């Protein structure tokens, strides 16, 4: 049988009530015994007082959970400024009434008991108010701490959900963009080379099958990414033919390293679009992965610089999308930068 957190908190509350007011009664008995005032009536009076305060603090808890749970701590303190003194006066009024009725029915019990007065009523009410304040401090500290922890937990749960939604949107952008380009390339080959078009559809089906398996994953292995990029490059070669070549320099120890799905494909696509496609003779793309330190590694895609102007202005969505997916997967522990030094190098650094 599973015990819920609500049941556990409920049990802890009752244990706290019993321990607090039971301890209060026990200390009172020790005090009056040490002073020589102990008697059946006095011990009973302190027992009744503890029970009354037990009941009133339970009522205060009900009011807090019913009306003040979502209020600010300052607002709650303002309400307690009048509520606690009033509760103390009511408790003492009930207690004095019980004592009075008890003595009326059995006057012998009052032997040795001090005469009640307005002054003693005020003093006892102040003592009761102090105990109620102490109880409120302990209870509210725990309750407000738990409330803030719950708010923080809810905040981070919402952040995770939001990040998942953003990641799904980013993936849909990349998948639709890639699929459009691949189908467009295959369409151009249908009348020219049906065998190449057929092979292109086979490569595309294989690639999409792998991508579908990664849909629900925040990260995938570098091994899978490399296999998908090989398929992607085979599809791009349908358009560029001999103008496109590539080189892989992957550290075998990093094949199980994790990265966002389609990150490598995005960098390769960017290299083709802004490098290979804008050169008369095309060029080579170099893909490398190596370790930086024992807990960090680097992925690089290098391509030659462009010779021809862009036919259409770029919106930069590819690299922005890649950076967003890196942030979604690794927060601020990953970076993606472009470096220009004779060639163009896209460098992504991630934790291993």
C-alpha cells in the first residue's frame, strides 16, 4: 500500500501537535511541583489548558489552509496581531468558566487556590498568547518553507515542460526543412536518372526511420548522428555529384558521446549551403570530433569559403536552431561558434 505525501504530512502535523502541547503540559506540571503548588485541580487545569490550546491551534491551522495559504507572510502577520490576543482571551475565559463551575459544585477543591482577579486574568492571557505565538512561529516556518519549496518545484517542472515543447518545435523546423530539400533533390533526378532517384528514396527512408526513433530523445549518440549524416550527404550528392566530398575524423572513444538530434546534420547542411553550393568546383567538408578534457569534447564541421554571392538572403535559422537545441540539452554548458581562417569552421563544445 502506497503512502502519499499528503498522508505523511498529516501524520507529522498531529505528532507535532501532541509533542508541542504535551510538552507544554509536562513542563507546567514540573514547574508547579517544584514550587510546591501541585494538586489534582491544578494539574487538571493545566491539562484542560493544553487541550484548549491544542484545539485552538488546530482551528488556526484550518483558517490558514482555508483562507491565508496563498496570502503573503506580511498579510498573515497582520491578521495574527489581533487573532492571537483574541484567541488567548477566549481560551482563558473558557478556562476560568470551567474552574468557576467546578468550584461551585465542589468548593473543597479550591483550597489553596489563589483568588482569581482581573490582573491574574490578564497575566494568564498574556502567557497563553506567548505560547500561541511560539506555536505559530514553528508551524508557519515549516508551512512557508514547504510552500516555497513546492513553488520552486512547480517552477522547474514547468521549465522542463516548456523546454520539451520548445525542443519539439525546433526539431519540427529542422525535419521539415531537411525533408523539403531532400525531396526536391530527388524530384530533379526522376526524369534524368531514375536509378539514382530510387536509391535516393531508399536513403531517405532509412534516414527518416532513424530520425523517427530519436524524436522522443533529448540527446542521441554521436555514432547515430554520423550514420544519419552519411545518409544526408548521400542525398546531397545527388545534386552536387563530384562537387561534394567529405572526410570523417572521429575519435572512436567519442562515438557514445551525446549531442542533440540533428545537430551534426544542421552544421553539415549549413556548410553545404554557405560553402559548397557557392563554389564553382564545390569542395570538401571535414567532420571531426575530439576530446578537449576528461569531461568535455568538441565537434567541428569545416568547409571552404564561398566564391559566389548568395542567391537568396539567409535568415540564419539553422545555426540559431542548433544553438537553441544545445541550450535545451545542456543549458549553458555547451557552445556553438563560427570561426573564419581561410576556411569556415563551426565548432560545438559539449560536456561528455
